[in-house]
């Protein structure tokens, strides 16, 4: 007997449309896993490219850059910085840059690994998924660039300022002991060799920087090839988050240096003050 109700096993379609195919649960799981694997593969490739060519993070436990960067080497804690690895290969190093560089040789004493809180470890783990975490920062230092190749850097003027190519620097970023106005506790005169840098810590009276490594093979200079990159932001802890400036106004009046020649004396002279 005919009825108006469609059969329960009939396939209802609209004119011109294909019937909807119902996937089995097993097929849906396989498709989901395939998509996850594709996403992971893309993430791994992107993270590799980012870490290799763009940015990288560092913990460097040192008080030498206070108050720009906070660190306590006795407790193995430090601010985390993000470093632009396009410097110096694509973007040149400039005056005032805060750079991370490999130990030129003998600058660093042996030190234990940095201890981190569970929260920091969690952040590092997440960053590591994208290639941004640096598991081991031993063998790296962080300082500010004061002299570029050809520059003559001298300490100090009668008012206690550094000069670069004869121009006194006003350095708002440095930390000095209470009552002290001199930018360095030692007098020095250096002319920076080609492809090299003269670097100093912002915590001037607590920084084993170029001034105190002239007896090493590199005579206190850092070669450009040893530069890992320029630190541009403090990313951890959150309350310390900030952009890192290279203070262009400090170096705005510094003239270009005279061209280096084979007769240019680049041997640094450093003398403690009496």
C-alpha cells in the first residue's frame, strides 16, 4: 500500500549534488593524525629556520650589565634576552648595541648551569618547540659595543667621560658606585682593529670586559665573527620585560674614524688609576 513517507534506507539527494559520504570513525582518526603530522612538520621546519637565521634566546648569569640586565651569578639566575641573529651577517653592528658573543678565549671562568624555576622551565619548553630556547649558554657573554673598527676609545676626560674619536659620551645606561662619576676605574687608550669591537659592561665597576682581557690572545677585542647577535628585548621574567636600546643619541656626534693602515697601532694601553 503506497504511503507518503520515504523509505528509511533511501538516499535523499538534491538535484545536481552528489550524495554525502559518511566516513567511518577510523578514517576520521587517520585524517586527523595526518593533519597533525603535517602541522608538526611545518612547525619543525619553521622553528629550524627561525633559530638558525632569525632569533634565539639566552640566559647569561652575570651582574656586569646591571641595571640594563639583572643577573646574580652566585645564585645562577639571570634575565632572559631574545637575540636578533641577523646581526652581524646581514645587519651591521652599531655603537651601543647590546651583543651576545662567543668567549674570545679565556674571558669566562667555569660556572655551573643556570638554575630555573618550574615556570621558567615550562616557558623554555614551549619556546624549544619553536626553536627559540637555548639549552646551554656556557661560553657566551653579553656586553655593550663602545668601539667599532677604526674607532679610538679613551678613558677618561677630566670630567670622567669616555671619548670615542674625540667626542665625550654621555652614557645614561651605566651603573656606577655611589659617589663615583668616572666611567671606568682604569685609564685606557685603544684603537679598534679591523673586523673587531671594543665592548664594556654597563655595570662599569663590576664587569670583566675588554679592559681586563688585554693580556688574552685577542688583546681585549671581540671579533665580529664571534658575535652571535644583538639582544633586543628582555623576555623573562615578565616584570623585567622591555626593549633594549642602543642609545643612538649617545653616539650621534661620534665622527667616522680614520682609515686603518698597516701602520696603525692597535695595541691597547690600560693602566689602573692610582
